[in-house]
């Protein structure tokens, strides 16, 4: 048997341990290759949305590569330390250290090259399906399958170099010491876990402070907490697993009523040993899972924003013309013509808006007549309202401001027209986009509005005309008014947008960009989260299976002592459930409090609730974890019960 054959058989013999490592590597290569296929696609060039796709895929590839490098280094370290007994035997039989280094190099490259090959094959196989999904998200007419050397070279070069580096560094991870120490293996040190009470309390305090601050955050401090909380929570999580939990278990051992009962003694004692071995692994799994939850949760909240965009923008097009706008007729006629050419049904309401100064607040007030409001409301099938002379109501700038304004009664005088009015209550429907008129607007009786209009003209009170386009099929307007929109964007870039005598808003265009961007980011994030979660599960998997032979011997002894199958499953559950769900639960707790802060951000930006999306995300991940737990437990029990 040659040296290469020996290395190959080593990999095959340890295939059960390497299975999760290999699967995670293959999946990482496949996702990286799919991103590369889209990155180099010949039809994705020189478009805004396509630029977002390219930037998103590029960033995702960097994140994926860095995380995969960390995952492979950590996994290889755990594998090699678990094989210390095997390396001790080889050294005892006369193998030199450089030969062991060469053996590890060949084994790692063998796994790496195989995972690269299978990952690329799977990636190219699913690339057409991947393009179909991206085509629908990016709204491209076509995204055909293509064949180019660039994605292959990038993927092979990136991961082959990574596996070569790991192959060269991996021998450092082998435990040094005498051959006798190596031959005793990795699992014979059963001393009690040493912990620090000070660090244990620090971990609990840091996490408690992080949760309290996240739950009580506000708009004024949320950005500061964004930089402060993650490192605080990370340090707290590390000390929590390495010191706080062992401290708790040590106190649990001192309670005979709890500890000396049924199989708790065995379960708790074994749990302490497992914690000693896996504390840092639990920390890594928790952080990786939290990152995955937060990635999908944030992107799902962005998708929630896109789904509620219509409620915040009930009109199809908005054109506002200020005093001195010579392009008003040209622009509005062009918008009408473009809508008619595309057979888009619409109705246009030309609403004059007057500006007056209120004696009550001393600030300016925008005024609209009740007849204009009722005409626009009829398009939405809303009930009309009636106002008497001298009576007015608030026009809420946003849905959230309705409650506070509806309970207010204000008596004021409009200075420019010397008109006394009583403002009582607020308009109950949302007809305009949030803050598209002003934060201080009221609706007047028609007679009072005419009085303000007449006196305002004499006193040169400022005003503007609001063109409200009601369009049922509003998503079809993304190509309407592009020339006006381009002009506004150009002036915004040059810093002279405030000098324009008009403004224009196309919710259909904005929504297409927002929906496409968020959907694409969500899709990218889901693939990354899948890699993170598979890797997190792999950490638990290979730590579990590196102890398989020791566990098998332990349970063989217990069976000879009369352990029944139900008792055996109960003990296994008590050992496996904490390993799977304890770091998962901490990650869930981290994510839940982080989402509380995220909700504050969304309340400030768009007054949107993201509770539904985030609950679905957490439930979805929980279902996946439960399924993964039962799969691993089934295989673990099968291997433990298998005859030697």
C-alpha cells in the first residue's frame, strides 16, 4: 500500500467524522460558484439594479470566503486534536513527524479537491434554476445559462488556495508531547472544569446590561448602541459559556435533592465534561447562529417595508408645482400622454394648496379645501366629510400621528387672511404619501378656503399646486416621468435641487427599485444564512462524532449494569438536547432583543411593524433545528447501538 493510498483510506475510514465538514465545504463552494456565475454574467452590465446584484454578490462572496476559511481552520483543528491517539500510534510505529505532516497535507487536499469538484458540479447543475429566480427578482427579460472560464477559475483558485494554506498550517494543530500522552487520546481527561467566579458574574452582567439596553432603546441612542452593544454581548456570551454556566452547574451539584436523583447524576456529570470540551464551540455556534438570524431578520424586515410600501404611498404619481414654475403645463401634459400611451387607467386631481401663518403656533400652515379632499377620497371609495364655516380639521402627515391630532382642539387665526377658525379632530383616511404635503396641514370649509385664497392673493401668500394621480395599477408606472426624475436626480447630485420650482415622486418606480433590491439582498442573505447554519450544525456534529467511540464504550458498560432502552434514550436526550438547543436558545434570545432595537429604527424611518416577519424567521429556523436534531440523534443512536 502506497503512502497516498494510506492517506485515502484514512479519509474513507473517518468518513463519518468528516461528513459534516465535507458537506459544509461542498455547500460553500456551490454557493460561491453560483455567486460567481451571476457576477460574470454577460447580460448584467451598466444598469442600476444589476449593479446592486453585482455589488451584493461580490460582498457575499467575500463574507462567504472569510467565514469558510474560519470554519475550515476550526474544524481541522478539532479533527486533528481528536485524532491525537492515531498520530501517537503512527509515531510509535516509526513514522516521522514530517511524514505525518505530509499525510495531513494529502488528506486535506483530497477532501478539498473533492469538495471543490462536487461543489462546482452541483453549482453549475443548479445555475439555471438560480438564474430563473434572480431573473424574476431583478426583473430582467432574460438571464440565460452561459459557459465561461471565469467563474470556474475564480472558485477553484479561491478554494484551492484556501485548502493548500490549511494543509500547510494544519500540522500545528496536532497536540505536542510524549507519544504516550498522544496515545491516551483526547477524551481521557475528565477533571472538573475550572472556572472563574468573577468572569462568571461578568458574563451574566454583560448580557443582562445588553438586553436591558436593547429593550429600552430609543431613537436618540439607537445608533450609539449599534456600536456599543455587539462587543458587549459578544464578551458576555463568551464568559457566559466558559464561566457562568459551569458556575451554575457547580452549584447544581451541591444540591443533593436535585443532583442525586434518577439519572441526573450521570447527565449532569457528563454535561460538565461536555461543557469543558465544548464551551468555546458553544460560543462560536451561538455567535454564528445569531449572525444568521439577524441577517435574515434584517432582510426580512426590508421585505416587510417593501410589502407595506403601497399603504404608505396610496397615490400613483405626485407632481408638485411651486410658484414661478414655467414647466408645469409641459410636465403634467407629458405625464398624461405617457400614461395614455401605455393604456394605464388614471384620474388626476389638481389640488391648490395655500400657505398661511397660524397665530396659535407661530408657524406656517398648509391649507386644502374640503371639496378637493372629498373628490380625491371618492377615488378610494372613502366617505366624504362636511365642514361648517369656521370649522377645520387636521390633515395628519402620517398614519401614526392621527390619534394624537384627532384628540386635539385648537382655536387660531390665519394671519395672512385674518380668518379665525377652530380646528377640531383629524381626517381619518390616508390620501397622500407620508409628509408629502407638510407636517402641519389642515382642511378648510370651501367658503373659508375661498376667503383665504382671495385675501392670500392680495397679500401674496405663498402657495403651490398638488397634482395627485390616482392609478389602480400603480406598479406599471415605473417608466413614467423618467426624464423629470432624471432631472431631479441630477440636480440633487449637484446640490441645486432646492432651486427647482417643482418636485416629482413616482412610487411605482421607487417600489420596483426597493422591492428588487430588498428581494435580491434577502435571497443572497438566505444563501449565506444557510451556509452559516450548516456550519453551526457541523460544529456540533463533528464534536459529537469525535467522541463516538468513547460514548459507545460508556453505554456498553451501562447496558451491562441493566440500563434499559427507554432509560438509554432518556440519557442520550439529556446529553444531546443541551448541545443542540442551548447555544441555539441563547442565539434566539440575542436576536430577539436585537430585533427590539431594530423595531425602533423602523418606527422612526417608516412606522412599520416587523414583528410578523421576525416571528416567522425565528419559527422557521427553530423547525429546521428540530429536524436537524432528530436526524443527528437517529444516526447517533444507530452508531451507539451498532455492535463493535
